[in-house]
C-alpha cells in the first residue's frame, strides 16, 4: 500500500488549481457549455452546424444536429450578440452506441 504524504497531496492540488485559474488568462473570451450525457463523437457540418452523439446512463443513445451560436462564429470584435446557445435542429435516438459520424 502506498503511503501518500498529505503535504505533497495538498501541493499537487494547489498546483492543479493554480494551473486551472492561470489558463483562463490565455483567453479573451471563454464560453462554456454543458451537455447532458457522455459525448461519444461529434463533427462540424457546413461550418454552421454541429452533429453530436451522446450516450446516457439509461442506455439511450442520442444524435443531435445543432446550430452553432452566432456568438461562437461572430469574431472577436462583434460585441454583444443575441444568439449564445446551441439550438436543436433535429434529434433522434439510436439503439446502438454511435462511434463515428
């Protein structure tokens, strides 16, 4: 059994936290999105759509075609934009886990 020194463990957590917060400095803007389920694969379509597949805990496999928010493609100097969320264009279910689109 490995003996872990609690001081070393705390130093490791501190350096991980420091790296995480310092990484935000690299971005002018940081947009974060939450997706329900585990993403199994994804692909961009025609530059303005995103195709995602996800598997949930209940063995249901979903396929989503999403429109990409204008905020993501508007550019750095666009200012405020109204459209910030992905919107579902179409969606469906699969009986099997999707591994490639």
